């Protein structure tokens, strides 16, 4: 059997002729490995998208939480009462003209 020796740094690589079956097995393993890496990349992209969505949702929840905390801390404050009236009851000040488009 013919051998070829290569020296790569401190590692010596010996190349030998092998059977066609072994070559086919190695090729199949390489193809399956590439397919598995592709699937992992696809899963990673999906997870990154979910993380971005959840981060945005968490930021919105934090903002809403701060707003509600402010309302609880100042329940009798005129500004707080106006905000609640405008946002939840759709009330406007007397000098405001309300135009609703349908």
C-alpha cells in the first residue's frame, strides 16, 4: 500500500489509499454534518428572532410598569387624573375640539 507523509507543524499526516466504501462513508458523513450545521444555523436564527421580540416586549412591559407605578405613587395628582381620564375614558379638555374619523 502506497503512503504519503506530510508534516504540518508538529503533526505528521499519513495519507493512504483506501477502499471506495470507506470513501463513500466519509462523504456521506461530511454531507450529513453539513446538513446538521445548516439546521443548527436555522434554529439559531429563529431563536435570535425570538430573543429580539421578547426583549422588545420586555421593554414595553417595563415602560408600562413605570407608568403604572407613577399612577400609584400620585393617585390624587391633577396630572395623573388627567392622564387617566384622557387615556382610559377618552375625555378631553373643554377647549379641545374632538374630530373622530371613521
